[in-house]
């Protein structure tokens, strides 16, 4: 039979264990922030590294698909899990007419073109980045963006409209009318061969344009399973991740995106002659 002293020690150990688990859980919880953009309340989830490193942290933005949410993006993209040293932001879209569905704009999404909706989402991005730089130690040379479907199209729009901010991008299942106005930048594009929502043939054309802008050859080399790396004369390589699936976000994507982002910084790009008109 346990003595009173052993019971006390057991209770003390349990209390310590519960406190430790609670502290770890809190470290993994995102910070929910709000902004007012042209009088409209906007919000985002921010995952901050549990341990502050001596060096400035990279910042990664993840944009959900049309009809999605920032919480869904956090669960699907898992960028904060794969890259815990980064400050990772999942922004929330607002009701937006879709090009492929939801013409009445009842579900959340992102602006498609420069100037659309008075550039509300570009202003939102600017405000969030400003907050990150004010509250955390952010490496300005390592700011990245990725998104799926409509979020991927908005990633392309950010590349076109904020070319001097982003170090690299990784759109998924997306196309963009802004693609021809891009400046060379390291990019990864994720596409499913059976995608009938954003048709694979159209995404192939988008990738061809990006490779041309980035100064890449017509043929590349294996970078990872399903991934082809195209080197760049401008220091802006392109990686295509072609998977056999449809429009769904592939489970392998987060680790590959983080690997690609880690290989590139804005400082590295400028020393190799990239980001030039």
C-alpha cells in the first residue's frame, strides 16, 4: 500500500506534468490578430516560434482557397509544423465572387486582379507584414508566400504587385492573368494532372511563362519525387511539382515548399542578378 508521502510525491509529479503539457500546448497555439482595412475588420492566425532564435525569423504567408478559412489552411498547409522556426501567417479572406464558382460572392476569397475591390487584400497583406515587423524580429530577406487555388492566384498577384517584398513563392493549383508582368523570382508551382477545376493544361501554360521570365531552360532535372528543377540565368530557379491527383492539396506539398523556401532568400537572389525587370 502506498504511504501518505508517496501519494504526495505522486500528486506533485502529476501537477508538474500537467503544467508542462499545458505550457507546450500554449506554445503551439496561434495568435489571432485583427486589422481594419478601409473600415472592414480582417483577421489572421499567426504562429510564432516557441523559442526565439538569435537570428531574425523568416515569415511565411499561407492563403486558403476560395470558400476556405484561415483555420482550414493551417490544418492543410501545416507550414508552422514543418518550419517551427518561422513566423507563419494564415490570413482570412472575405466574401468574393469566384471565377469558377460562387458568382454571387457569398464565400471568402481573394482579389483576382490589381485594383479589384480597391486592392483590399493587397492592403491587408501590407498591414499584416507591417505588424509582424513591429511585433517580431523578421528577416526582411526571407518573406515567402504560398496558397492553393484562389489563394495560389493571389500568391501570383502578390508576386506581381509586391515583387521587392517576397523572396520566393509557391502557388498551388492556380493560374493568374498577372503572370506576364512578373519579375524573375524563385518559384515553385504545384499542379495535379487530373485537375478539372483549374485545368492542368492551363497551369502548364502558366509554368511555361514563369520559366521564360525566370530565364530557365526547357528541360530540368529531378529535385525530389515528382519535382523538376529548372535552373535560372537570373538566379531565380523554378520547381514544378506535378502529382497524379486532382484539385486537392497534396499531403507532400508542405515539406517540399518549406525545403524550397529554405533554399532561397532575397539577398541571395540580388547577388545573382535576379529581381531585375
